[in-house]
């Protein structure tokens, strides 16, 4: 009897246990052991679903559709002591890292002087800034490339110094387009209190649809830059250059063909409102490549001080101050500024020797050291206009040389006004013969 009572009690307890725990002979996998396949009780390699910890539904733990992939992290920040720049409170070990993450409205602050071999290309959207805080970057580029290339964004650069170097140091003739700053394809760079020295290549390069605005600063070709193709500023295609102030120098070795501003292709826009410009061998402006009558380069100079030549000219080879040949295609208007060729330098002021060239002078002061002042030598054809220089105002003084070139074509120089000072009677007579009543000849 006792045995039967014990068996009955055991059966009741078993039923009670099953009701409370939900466990019986057909057990499910405990949630706490889902991540360990060996503890599931299923044969190895089984595709049996695992229990969902939140809903209790059976789901596949290896389904790629359920895996969330996060965007890759940006460049790692570094301690301030190891940084060359910062954005807000984040510090970066390279300028390239900062260029990768900078956003519209932000400023990259340069935190110390440093040397880099980076060629930087940025299209970071919107308008943002680089504040040099007075520091210098030495761009020691070890390939034939520029330093900073900008497209499809606007960068305001302030209070920064750049020494642009390249290990070939002129052996490759200063590849055109390689520069401390190169801007193109709807990019804009505004430079304020920026100092750039080009030891190789160009100081600035502007490609089609790019714009550089120079508000102030110092821009120079180094005396150590022996590359004959290196120009202070290279302006290409439909690029735009606006100069409001600054100092610009291209002094250096003799016999080079560099320019303060070299123009390539057709359709450039140049506006010079001021600045101090110096060149030992000439070439304020030099155009290269052909431009048709409907794709002219448009240049405007309304101010600035331009000094060309050296005190001892005997060992120098000179190019014209304004050299418009090799294809022509120029509209130049000068309404102000002071232009001086030092005494004894055989440098033609205006050399207009190709088609579609139109120079208009309404004001300004011009002092000619030794050579021709106005030269226009390309006659019009059925297809193209010739070269014409029209003087409506300004003051012109010859310390030596001639006001007019013997190479001028008929009608190539038109004098409607202005004051002409020359000690040469024959020269004065030549000017008077073509001058209108508004001109003064002394």
C-alpha cells in the first residue's frame, strides 16, 4: 500500500514540474547557450534555427540580410602634440586627413610648421577655410606634381606660408601646371595674407573654370628656381584671376622665359586692381596659344605698381613687358597703375604681334627705359582682326628708346589722348603725326 502511495505522489510531482517549467522529455535549447552550437543538443552542422532572445521567434543567425554594416570611420585623430592641424577639438597628423573630413563652414587650423611630401587633391563640398596661424608648410614634393589641387569647392586661405619645392629642382623644366595651389573645375581659392615661394614649378595655377582671388600676401619665384617654364602665375583656358593687392616678384636667372602671369589657351579673365609687381627680365603678361575672335582673353588693369629690369642690364636677356604674340586673341584695358622699365633695359613695353589683339589705355603712368613703347605689327586679314593699340589717356615718358616702333603697321597705333614726354625731336614728331587733338606732346 505504501508503495502505491509513493508512486502516485511521484507522478503528481512530475506533472507539477512540467507545468511550471515547460520542460519535458522534448527539451528546447536554453537561451543562455545559443551562441555555443555544441550545447544545443542538435547534431554538428545542423541548420536548426536558434531562438530569438527578444521575441522567441526562430531566426537565422547567419543571414547576411540581418547584418548591419556601418560606414567606415574617418581618419584617426592624434594627440595635439603629434598634430599638424586641427578641426575644432579634433587633431590630425596630416593635412590629407583633415581634408578628408572637413565640412562646409569649418576651418582647418594649422598648428605648427611642418614639412610634407603630400600631393593633396580636394573636392570637399561647400565653402570652408584654412587658417595658417602664421605657420609655414614646406611642400617637398618628390614627384612632378603640385601641392594642393582644388576642384568643386571654395576654400578661404588666411595667414599661411608655403615653400613649394620639388626634388628635381628644375631638371624637368618646371612642368606647367605644377604649383603650390592649383585650382580648376568650378573650384575657388581666396588668398589673404598668404606667402608663397616657388622653388620649382609655378606659384599658382588656374585651370578652366577655376578661380583664384588674391586679397593680400607675398608671391615669389625663388632665386634658386632655375626652371625656364616656371611662372609666378599660370592662367589657363577659361580660368579667372582677380588680384586686389599683394607683392609679386619673379626675379632670377638671366635668359629665362618665365612670366609674372602666363596665359595658355583661350578665354581667360584677369583683373588686376593693385599690388606691387617686380620682374628682372620682363613679361608682366605673356600669352601662349591661339585664341579666336570669339574666345578672347579679357584682361583689365586698374592699379598697381610694376617695376621691370635691373640696375645693371648688361648681363640680362629681356622680353617685352606685355607680350601678345603666338596666336593673339587679347582684349586688354589699362585704366590705372604705374609701369616702369629701368633705364638702359632694352625691353619693349607693348609687343602686339599677332591677330585679334586689342589694347586700350585710358590712364596710367608709363616710363620706358630703352626700346620701343608701342609696337603693333599684325595686319588684319579676311579671317581675323589685326593688332591695335589705342591710347585715350595716361602719361608716357621715354628716358631712352622710342615712343613708336619702326615695325608698326598703318593704323596699328591710335593716339586720341594722353601726355607724351620725350627728349627726341624726331620721336615727338612721329607721335604728333598720328595724335589727335586731345594728346599732349612735350
